[in-house]
């Protein structure tokens, strides 16, 4: 080591002297009391870290099959089943046919001759008795009846029935217009007007039968 | 370069612990006590260097407290940093922040609540060389301090004592001879041998 190097080293030592002295006189680069403090702090931190690891939920360590299932996992199948059932029920309910409302009945009679016939039967009264809630229309003109016959109510959710007693043709025409399906036409012959009440009763049965389809 | 190569190949085993201390971050994460003790030495030296340069008028015990607290806090960061080098830089920042906290609380007590944002605003803070304020410079200063300390510890005891008494404690050769019970003629020889041994223990090109 030459003189320059020696001088430089001595200068460095003098510059570092205050701090070097703070690092202690012992054989260790660190004062003993500082090392003791730092090691104690390290012990505390390691212990604290170990406690945190042990306190973590056991579910992190256990095999997935062994861990206790949450309430959601237990009930999820039931919740799914109930939801699916509710959906099916809702679909069925929304698509089912509406309530079986009674048909709307309209009654008319065509009698171009009038009381001149002289059968003694009062067909209007019989019609009124058969369908008490309905007032029969009386026509003496086939064209007017035709117009009435073609006039069907629109937007009705119920079955509409037109019963036409054509006294001239001796027949009862039963026209059914259901909300779904093609119109139905039934003809009942009235050979003897004295049997009109029976025939009207069968017409009623026919209407009932056709509306329940 | 040749001198460095020779030094690397033939340096005595006792000198292998001296020089720049290499600590692996994985060892610290694994709570390796030996690694942590080596790390403490370097980190404390750096932190103390920061405290002494930034707050030279602060009480020595308080400076030591700040340095110890700063090093203790490093444990919480080993999982987040990539290398020990980052730990060294971090301890500089933490040390400054802790100094700031201490000064701030004192300023609050003395002057009432106020805004203190930097060490420069505080009483007791002395302007230091601009380079010294840079984190890397502070870190290097602390590391060099530890390298020097380790190198000194590697010097044979009878020579080291003379070097310490004269250059670190400022005694004269006569005072040193009286204190250590040596002849005055031996002091010069011991000092020379001590400095040579110290130079050999230091890495080539140091500081």
C-alpha cells in the first residue's frame, strides 16, 4: 500500500468514524442491543404470521370434498327444482284456454205468414221460454233475417250461437261461432210445430255439447 | 483488473464475509435467521446513515430508535419486493418517513397543528450535500459503512485496536500506547499493519 492509498484510507476512516463508533465495539458489525431488538421483532412478526396462517378458514386447507358445504350448496338443488316447476306452471297457466263462459245466444224467427197459419202454437213464447235471458227477434222478411244472421259480434271470447226458427222452412238453424275453430251449423227439422218445445230442448243440448268442445 | 482477480482467487476465508453483503430475498421470505442477521447489519447501517445525515442534531438514541423501527418494518415488505436491493432502497424511504413523523409530532407539540411536508421544513434538519439526499447515494453510503466495519473486524485484534483508538476515537499515539499498555514504538508499527490489513480486506477500488 503506497502513501496515497494509506492517506485516502485514513481519510475514509475519519469520515466514517462517527457512524462506525455507533456500530459498536464488539466483534459484530451490529451493536448487541440493536441485534437483540431486531431479532425480538423478527420473532414477533414470524409468530404473528404463523398465527394468521393457522387462523385462516379451514376450508382453504381441507380437501374440497371434506369441507362443510354452505347453505346455498345444500339448498341449490331444491331452489332450482322449485324455480323450474314455477316456470312450467306459469307457462301452462298462461297458455291454457280461458274460462268456459256460457255461449252468447241470439234467437230469431222468420215467419212471413204470421198468425194466419193457425197452428195454435206460439213459437215466440216457446223460444222465450227456452232461452229466458234472450228476447227473440221476429222477422217477416228473409233478407232482413239474412242481414241479422250475418251480423256476428267481434272480439268475443265466448261462443256465439244464433238460433233461427224458420217457420216457413219448418227448420231450426243453429249457428255456432266459437272463438277457436270454424263455425258450426246444425239444422233441426220441425215436422210438427207441436213438437217445437222438444226440438228446442234438443237444440239447447246441441248448443251445450258444441260449446264444451 | 489483475489485482481484483488475484483478490477474488486468493482472498483469505475470513475475508469472504466482508465486502458487499449478498442476501437472497428468498432466504428472508423463508425466515432464515442467518440471512436475516446479515440483512439487519446492512439495513441498520443504511438506516442509521440516513438518520445521521438527515437529522444530525437528533439525539443518538432517537436516531437509533428510528433506524431500528425502519429495519423492523422491512419484514412486512419481503413478500412484495423482488430483491434485497429493493429492501435496501425501501429502508431509506421508510427511515425518512419515520424521521418526518417524529419531527412532525414534535412540531405539532411545540407550535400547534400545522402542515409539515418535508424534512427541510423542520427544525433540526440540516441541509446536506445534494447527492446525499438521493436514495441511492444514501443507500451506498450505508452499505460502504457496513463494508468498512466488516473489513475492520477482519483485521487482527491487536492491530485493529490501535487503528480504532487513533482513527475512530481520535486518541494520539501516546494516549493509545498508554491505554493499551503498549510501547510507543509499537504503535506506529501496529497502525501501519492494521491499515494494510484493512486495505486488503476491502474490495479493490473501494469506496
